[in-house]
């Protein structure tokens, strides 16, 4: 006799088998989806944390080494410590330093500033820096500062090998007016044709001409037109993350500070940790970037950390 359908037992068997297959299929798809999400978030955090660290390190690489300081959040300008001797520990969230003008030092085909002083050809009213072109340097600084008005006449020089008192960089918000006590020496260029190699000392507060009388002038120097500050702010205690900001185009030797006078650039969002320390002149920076997609019920979620040592 020909059968036209399933028996009840066969139907139940098929339903049970299909149920088992469906269960494992759903679990397999869910696991595959979770793995995809984890991999995607992990790769994104790896890339973002690496980008943040490299952005900071690329600027720290060309710092004036003795200029670097740490600050705590909310502190006034008078509260800072040299990073190499800082006792702030993990409470410091602001890293600040003076950057040597590496773009000008490289120039297009020749350096715009040589970093050398001809001591014999110099005087208390001007320093002779052979092969320096302050006109080209002024143009380049104008481009790098995005037309803010900053130029060579807002720059300062640091004598390599000189006494580097951390309190004489202008970090406290007071302009440097006495060349004999300053670590950074405000300068301007000469407007006269043929004198592009001269560096003329100025008063950091007024811009008026000053002099190098009583100053220990060294043969080698570094030129700077801006300081930099990296700060973790907008911190949310609930998510335990904040935003990492870079500030630049401000001159401490002219009494400026990163809060009121600098430009700011958002380096990274959802930063859970920004740590830094120095041993001598070697600096280590750590940035941790978080996401609440993974372990979203846990404060701080999931984080990836990257660190870099800068010599």
C-alpha cells in the first residue's frame, strides 16, 4: 500500500532534528556576529590609540628637552613641575613643552635657520647666525600657524648647553623681559636687506629691542615659535573616558598660555587613560582608548593601550 504522508513519529522526529539544528545555527551565527564585533572594535581601538600616541610622539621628538612640564587638571598657571622630577604621579593630565622648529630647520633645500652663532661677528644688540634666512623663516611660520599672525618676531631661541631653569621658560604666564635670566630668548629679525642672518633680542612683553649684555651666549641654539600642550579633558566619571586635545601656536615667553592663546585640535575621543613620565630626558607616553560596545555594562568598557618612548 502506498503511503501519502509522514507518520506522527516521523513528524515529531523531523521537528526535533530541525529544532536542534536551528538552536546550534542561531548560536553559531550569534558567536560569529560577536567575533566580528569584537574584532572590529579591537582593530578600531588599536588604530586609534596608535594614531594618538604617534601624533604626540612626533611632536615630542623635536622638543627642547629641558622644557617639558606636567600640570594637574584645574591648576593655575603657577602650579607645574618639570616632568623629570614630577611628584604628581597619575593625577597629572596635562603635558606641555616648547617645540624646536624642525620644519624651518629642514627648510626646502637648505635650512632656514642654521642653529649656529658666529660669536666673533655677534654683539650685545644682535647675533650673527650664518646661513640663516629669517625672511624665509617668517613666511614658513606664517604658513604653519595658519595665518594667525605669528611670525619670526614672535620666536625665541634656546642656547644648547645653557642653564635650563624650568621656571624661566614663561610657564607661569609672565612674559620674559630680562634676557639675563631667561632660558628662552625672545628675538626678532632685521628688516634691512642683507641682514637676514641677524637675530635681534627683544622684550617678551612689549616686543621692543633688548640686548644680550650679561648673557652667556653659546655657539649652538635651537629656534622655537610655539609651545605645545596635550590635555585629557571633558572627563566623564560615569564612562571613565574623556577627550585628548592638542594645543599649539602660543608663546610662553610672551606671557601666553595654551588655555587663552593657543589653537586647539581634537586628537582623540573616548580616551580612558593618558599617562606620561620621564627619566632624565627620556619620555614615555601612554594612551588608552575605550569603547562601551564591548562590556558596556562595566564602567570604562573595553580599552586598548599604546605607549611610546621618546628619546
